[in-house]
C-alpha cells in the first residue's frame, strides 16, 4: 500500500514537472520572438525571471520531495525485509524446537518400551 502511494505521488510529481517544462518552453518561445528592448519588455523579462525562479524552486521542491519519498520507500522496504527475515528465523527456531521435542519424546518412548520388556 505504501509502495502504491509512493508510486502515485511520483507519477503526479513527474506530470507536474513535465507540465511546468512545457509552460517554460512556451514562455521562452514567446519572449524569444521579440528582439526589441523597451521598458515594457524589461518588465516582462523581470516577470519571466520571477517565473523562472518560481519554476526553479518548484523543480527543487519536487526533487527534494522525490528524494525524501525514495528514502521513505527504501526504509519501508528495508523494514519489511527485516520483519520477514525475523519471521523466518522465528519459524526456523520453532521447527528446531519441535524437532528436538519429537526426538526427546521418541527417546522417552524407547526407554519406556525397554523398561516394560524388563
């Protein structure tokens, strides 16, 4: 379940990242068409720079979220692996204990038979 949630989140982040890249490309194409510099364009360049900063921050946040998500996912997998390993060890110990009990019971039964014969 945790893995599915992590995968969904990663997919949403990737889709948002692709959408943002497409918007950035469209913005770049739009602003590259006009070569003349006038005060209005300088203001637009400032806005574009702000948009780029926002996009950069958003990309960084997505990257950080993805890294965090990967760490959480990896920690979860390690935890599950440790739990499975522990369960396996417990099962093996239980099997050994049962085997020893059976052997002891067989020995006791043999001794009882010997005692009855005497």
